[in-house]
């Protein structure tokens, strides 16, 4: 494990255990405030300051007494993280590096309207959020897991990514994908709570059709989500349509092989009555051949899924490369001729749309957390 040299002086003065306000439900805040002798309407008033008026500090909440603001500050901090770096210009894809209260880092990516956002040419402003610090699933092509798993994000740390990126960009976000760092379904409780807050009328107010959870394929949790009373879209990081190919790049496939995964996906489709997206990174000489496309087409058809092809973004220290445009086109053509709805995300986001996790890795290496060279992974 990595034992970071965290310099407490640089951190916010927030106890790690304090439930930050943006992770709380109104009834929880109401109960707490009632125990302080505050009137019932107070919770609603505070949440309006946060989510409607977008107050960035308790000091801004001028309709509250100073004593109450001070008490709230020390029990339920409004913010426990800050933007440590932003890459990319306004109107292009931007990457945000957040420093958390314990000195750890996560990333969010903001994709402006009218760019190809995760397979769909979208008029929506999309944010790609992280759900964990690091990742335990060890996909062989991905930067997020290179340094292993550190911890789950709390609900407020997920909600805050949206609020802070909105505040920074000055524009509302109306599409959220859990495709940043981490495995959202391995942090089920916090992720579903955050989604509730993001969807709520009293919260951020983003519709269920515009929130997508992406998973590396945790079959039991996919079923749990199917049964969970929360409307949300599902995307799967598929990347291989045979166990042989998938296992080579995604160790999770040993635990939940394709037959088990497909059964969970069919269950989700039936319960939630919606189309699932299969994300498929094209990696040269690994999964980009015509027979791979044919196998993918069969899998996708069997659950009426759509496919989103993503040419691989090279990661420093990893050996994989993206196939030529010609190979990508041929792959897409096979899907299309197999009647599978498919798109290809060609937008590169230039040098910064590289997979989530890279910016954080660089930062942590700069701080001496990790060895200069990530461990060779193959
Ligand atoms: N753990 C979840 C959420 C992370 S999503 C999941 O696996 O779905 C992050 C997405 O980016 C995944 O689809 C992942 O496969 C993809 N990805 C990771 N590294 C990439 C790279 N170098 N190039 C392109 N996509 C990558």
C-alpha cells in the first residue's frame, strides 16, 4: 500500500468523518437542525442556498444567523475539496484535478455541448465523474488502476465534482457519466446516494435519462442496480466479446465471465426496460480484428444493446496502441452490417481526453507518492 506523506497543514480543516452538507438528504438535515432547536423550514432554506442559489460558502447564506452558519461550518462543511488543476481551454474538453480533504486526488472531465460525448453527438454539457480514488479492478489498459485502490469517494465528493465544475465553467451541466476514476458499482451505497441528490428537484435536478453508470462488469451489482428503485442508464466496459480476449485485458472477467455478465445485463434490460450501451475500446492486435467484431455483434444483438467504439488512448508506460482508421472503419462496418446500432468516438479531446486517471497519477508521482515509472503491467 502507499503511505502518502500528507501534510495536514495544507488540508482543509475538516474532520474526515464529518458528513459534508452536499451528501445529505433534506430529512437528515431537518432532523439535525430540529435537534438544535431550528424551525422545520431551515433545512429547505439551506439546501436552496446550496443547489438553487449556488452559494459557495456558509458566509454567503445571508438569511442565516451567524451562530448557525458557524455551527454548520464545523459540523457539516460545505466543501471538503478544491480544484487543484484544470487542463484544456474553455469550449474544449477540460480536465479537472480535485484535491480531497485527505490529500488524495480525483479527476473529472467536462465535455462541452456539440462534441461527441461518449458515443453520442450531444447538445448536452457532459461531466465525467470519478467514484473512487484509484481502482481495484486492474484493467490492463487503464491508467486509473495503475496505482491500485485507495478509497471510495463519499456521496458529497461525487456531488461536489458537479457543483464545482459548474461553478468554474459558469454553465449548467445536464449530462453525467460515471466514467471517471474508479468502479462505481463497487461503491454502490455512495454512488446511488449521490445520484439521488443529483436527480432530486431540491438538488441538482438532472433527469434520470441523463445519468449513466459505467461498470467493468460486476454482475451481482448490475442485478442489484436493476432491482434498486433508482432510474439510471447503464454502460458496460465490454472491450472483449470472448472470454479469451476479455480475460487478457480485464481480470474481472475471471470472476464474472461473459455468460454470467450477459445474464446480468439481460436482467437489467428487462427490469429497467432500457437499452444498455457496450463500450468497446479498440486496441491494436488485441480486440480489433473482424472476428472480434463479429463476436461483439452477436453479443450485442443477444441483449439488444448498442455499441460505442472508442479508439484506445495511449497511456504512458503501457504497451497498447490504437488501430489505424482503416481498421476502425472495418470494425464499425461489421457491426453495422450485423444490424447493431454503433457509434465511434473519434473526438480525441486532444491530448487531454486521455483516459481518466492520468492527470491524478502525474500529480501523485510529482508529490512522490508513486515510483517514477508505473510498474510494468502485462
Ligand atoms: N470502472 C468503470 C468506470 C470507469 S469508466 C468501468 O470500467 O466502466 C472509464 C472508461 O474509460 C471505461 O470504459 C474504460 O474502459 C475506458 N478507458 C480506460 N482507459 C482507457 C484508455 N486508455 N483509452 C480509452 N478508454 C479507456
